């Protein structure tokens, strides 16, 4: 799929307790809020695990990221379904046969509450 400025790419994921366990193994981020359920039986998802949503979209399009900025707006819990919309802001062919890309993203939970926003820039090889 060829991208262009203005394109919006959407990705959705529901986080599970197993996702949290695996991320703890990989990252070592085992804060008590990630290992002890709240009064509703939920765990808080690690921020960087939530941030894998826009990076997945970049990976689908072979983006080699140079910068990534995240603003974490509210917690994400196990069982939450997060919808991430990535908007292409810049997409320009360069002389070196690469394509420069810049995108913004906004992630919302199943209740339409914003949980994460930010941007990334890089090149497509």
C-alpha cells in the first residue's frame, strides 16, 4: 500500500494479563500496579506496551523511526480495547531513494477516552 499525506491508518488491540506478563519478562517493568489487580481485577498496562500500537503501524509500512514522542494521558487496563489512529503528515521521496515520513497518532479506549497521543518521524527504505 502506498501512503500519502492525509491517510489515516487504524489499528485496534485488546490487552490481556498475559500481555502484561510477557512485557514484564522482556522489559523488567514489574511495578506493583502491573502485578497486583485493582478492585475490579484489572492490571495497569505498561505505558510502553500501550505505545506498541503506533509502532506496529510503522512496522507494517517499513518505517525506520528516527524520533518518537509519546504523551500518556490516562491508564490502560487489562481488558481495555485501544483503537490507534495514525495520520500521515509528511510523505516525501528523497534523493537517496528513501521516503521521509512523519505521522501523528491518537489512541482511545473503548469508551472514547484518549489514552495516548504523539508523533513519529523517520524514513522508509
